[in-house]
C-alpha cells in the first residue's frame, strides 16, 4: 500500500511543476518570444493594396478584449505553442480618400519543427513559423472611435502623414495624395 506521505509528496511535486509551467508559459515565453513588428512586412502588404502607411501602435491585452474581430477561436494547444502580438495599423487609401484601420496579428509558432506534429495537434497547416494576418476594421462604431482617437493624437506641422509631401498651414487638402488636413 502507498503511504499518505508518498501521495502527499507526489501532489506537492505535481503542484510545483504546474506552477512552474504556468509561469514559463504566461510570463517568460511572452517576454522572450513576443513577436515584434517589422516595418518591411507592413510596407509589402500596403504596396500590394495601394495604401500609404501613417502609423502603427501596439494593442494591449485590455484593448484586444474590446475588439470583436480579435476574439480568438484557437484551441488550447494552439495557444500553448504559439505567441501573438497585435498592432493597430493606420493607413490612407488614395483610392477611397480616407483613413483606414487594420489590425495586424502576428503569430510566432514556438516549436515550428517538426511541423507535422504541431499541424496534427492544432488541426491546420502551418506555412511559416511567423504568420501575419491583416484584419480591416469594418465595424462603424469601432472605426469611428479609433479614427477619433487617432485624429486627436495627430499633429501635422509641415508634412502630410500619408505621403510625406510638404504642406502649408493654409492647405486643406494634400496636393499630392488628396488627404484632408487639419493643420495645427
């Protein structure tokens, strides 16, 4: 018969191991492997879509919970073997003559090789160890809130934020790209 001391020791060891795993997964891995934003990746996408870059901001966990399009449908295994970052990308569309907002979701797979093991576990094909997903914000309320927040932060002095063209204080519209300006 197994004594109660051995059972208690096993429970304590398992509890300590679970705490260590949770600390590593929730604090150390995100700290060390958090995906970083690379401007070149953004510009490749924007060039394909004929958009001009204005700004990018990191989206915190608290902000992420408020954005409907970021609600995750990932499995527990997928969350455990990947790390995500989200950025709000502000761009100007010359075709539509308006500011548009995108959420860039960057996912790094922590253990990309051998990929077939992880593809089997998560039930989908993993193309690269780093995945980019651009999500355009289409919800009118979220879009207006984000645009208002962005407009309150932008100070244009002498250059257009969309195309970097020189503008003057009396310009209402950028002569190069057509962006409506509120110059301070």
